C-alpha cells in the first residue's frame, strides 16, 4: 500500500518565501488542489512539482495568474499530445515488422 504525504500551506509558503494568498489564488483558478484536514490546509505531494513550477514562473518571470493558467493548460495539452504521439509510434512499429 502506498503512503500519502501532505505538506501544510504554511510550511510550503514559508520555505518558498511566498504569500499564502498566492496559493489560494491558484486554487481559485483550479490550478492546485488543497485538502482541509484538522483545521489546516494541505497540499498533496504530487501537487508539489507543479506548484513549485508555478511559483518560479510567477516570481522569476513575473507571469500573472491568468498567464499561469494559460501556461498550465498548454503544458497539459502538450503532454497529452506527446503521449498520443508515443502511442502512434508504437502502433507504427508493429506494422514495420
């Protein structure tokens, strides 16, 4: 059985030196999922790489929340298309033999 790990919003924000309101804004744009446990908001470990990427884009490149939303959905679409290309390549390999 796989363990599930979470980090509090407070811990994440303090370690990345960002305001909690930024994470809440990302949640409003449905870019991250937060979970409420024991009166505290948490981020699932699987969300951390995506959230850290958004923090870097926001802080380092000055991209606003609307831009982050657009980038996130475009990156998701590219990832889906890459998976589809790989599936099609695998199908072609079967026909080449």
